[in-house]
């Protein structure tokens, strides 16, 4: 199968592309290698893919409609996984327009390209941040998510709505995946595990927001990728039981689905730090701070729909996942 993966130099995208190549798929990787974080790390991720003859690299932005359309026309991907996006809750407060360009304009371009080139299934990244002001736990795809707390979350909610429109109007099968806090080897340097590890090894304090009282549904990268592949292989279909009198946000009369991908095991941030300390053999200097604007206190994924439809639930405990990250970090940075 030929699969187009956008964001192929990213954390999830590169890991997904590697898994697809290992199982024998052809992968067209689409990424602009922007400088939101260390470009050398992105290049190192791509180097893992470039040894496979089935990998083709396209270096461009989703906002470039002409180049994206030409990529679809030339390569004719059967399925598409859209992981390219401007990420980061806090960054969206300082740089809102970057989110409009990538997450809104770019996503429309992806939808149009899929529509006009006979794509069998579009799978795209959403986020647990769409739950916003919701407090009922665990977060369920069957609940309404109408009160985002960051522009990042709002753009991802918009992606879900835009995808439904294309599923309804053009019969394009689309599946949105609400990723919960992803961590593991080859991760993003702007995320907590990376920042904490770097600071602890340097003997510097770590910033612990909400005075450490956050709970997060930390989900290991390999578990995320396994979920993406299972969903990719199961093309979205209409829900015969969907009712307009009691509309389920997660399904539709159209070929449209939404799933959470999370560990279903929320962990206190302080426990996460303790596990990291054990793996590093060093104690953290903790700088306790109030909760940041746009953040939420807790996340907790209801994965019942994922288990029912694709028979999968993430299972890697943080003790295993954090240890694997630390081993990778020490090897990659030689520390």
C-alpha cells in the first residue's frame, strides 16, 4: 500500500513511517522541517527512513497548495495520515497565526487533495486538548467539546468539523485521532520529559506547573503508532445507528469516526518526575509554579470505542516507557 504521511520528520510521523516501511508499505513523507525545534533532530529522524527504498521524501509545507496537489497527482497515495501541524498549547498564545496557516489552511489543502485524488482513507491527528473546559472523566469522544482553552485546541476541533464536512459532501472516509500526552524516544524537545531530562542532567531546576498537581494520560509512542496503524487499516464507515435526534459527535451517517488514543491510566505529574529521577539516578530541583494559561489540570482517555472497533488499547507503563526514553536520550546526546 502507498501511504502519504505528512509531518514525516516529526515525533509521531517519523515513528509511524518507520513502522509502515518495516511492514512493507511504500511511504511518501511530506515535511517542511520548520525550526519550531531542533532541525538536526528532525534530520536524524528522517535518516532512519532514508535507508528504505520504499521511502520518498517531499520537503514542503501544507500551505503550498500547488506543491501538495502535485505530490498527490504524482504519487497517487491510497491512504493519507496527516500529522503535520503547528503543535504546542503555550506556543499558540505567542504565535497564533502559525496555527492558522498550518492547522487550518494546510488542512483544507489536505482535504481537497484527498477529495480530488481518490484517497481511500484520511487519518488525521487531533488532540486531547479539544476537551478544554470539560471536567467529566474519563474524556469521551461521545461528549461535546465546545469550550477550547487554547487556539491550538480550537484549530484541532475545527479540523474535526472540516473533516466531517468532506465525509458528508464527498464520501471521503476520515478518522480523527485525539492523541493524549505522547512521550518516548525521538520525542519533541519542547515537551516535559525532554525538558526535565535535560535540566536534571545539567543540575538545573525544572518548572513544574500547577504546583505538580496535574494528572496526565501519558501514552508511549509505540502504543500511539500501533493505534494509528490499526485505525488506518480500518477504513471509516457510516454508523447505521447514528441518530440526528441524539447526534453522537464521534460517528455520523457519513464515513467519519473519532477516537481517543491514550493509556487510560492517568498519572500524577509528581509520580512521572519520580520515575524519571529513578531512571536518571539524580534528583530534580523543582520550581513549583501556577498553572499556565491555556492548560488543563487533568487528562484521562476513555478508549472504549478504540478497543471495540480495532481491538487495541495502549498498555506500556510509564516505568518502562520513561526508561526507554532515558536510554535513547543518553545514547543520542552522549550524556
